């Protein structure tokens, strides 16, 4: 019983440490940037440059407008934050993503698996803005 309590406490403390070590939370904005088919919105512009959006959005990076593929598309996507490193007011957020896009006839449009990606985020007070994206070739 005591061992079970210690294990649970250890998991709880580890989860709390991960949350408290997190400088900013960009997950939802990054996910939206990847998956939206509505373009660069006013909401996204509050947290990300248009250049970063274009380099991130799957509808801008994959051949979804090729007449060879039939809409609607089925998108399988995963995103995981790996770490954050802070240098002055710049936060480097390392993430890993996977994406697979198929058309309505189950034809593969494109995809990537377990791709490391780093977002450079400028933090000013309680606000933040993604200024760059690095993805190894």
C-alpha cells in the first residue's frame, strides 16, 4: 500500500514539475496552424507570423489542390511537445509531429512521421508570438 502511494505521488510530482517548467503553451495555436483549411486568421495572427503559418499549414505544404485528389480529405495528425528552452525573452519549443493526408478515395496525398520541429517564440510579459519555425530537411 505504501509503495503504491509513493508511486502515485511520484507520477503526480513529475506531472506537476512538467507543468511548472513550461514557460508558454503554444500547442493549440500550432495545431490550428497545421490543420486549418480557412487560411491565416485574425486569431492566428495574434500569436504567429504569416510566414510561419504558410510554412506550417498542411494545405499550403501538401498538394491538396491537385485535381488528381478528390475532396474531402481525411487527415490523421499527432503533435507532441518535447521541451522548452529559454534564452532571455526567446523560448525555443521543440515538438514532434506526424501527419497523413488521404483523399476521399483513400489515395495518399502526402504525409510525414515523427518529424522534429522547433518553434522560436518571443515572449513579452504575459504575451508571446511565434517568430520562426525550424524543421530539418
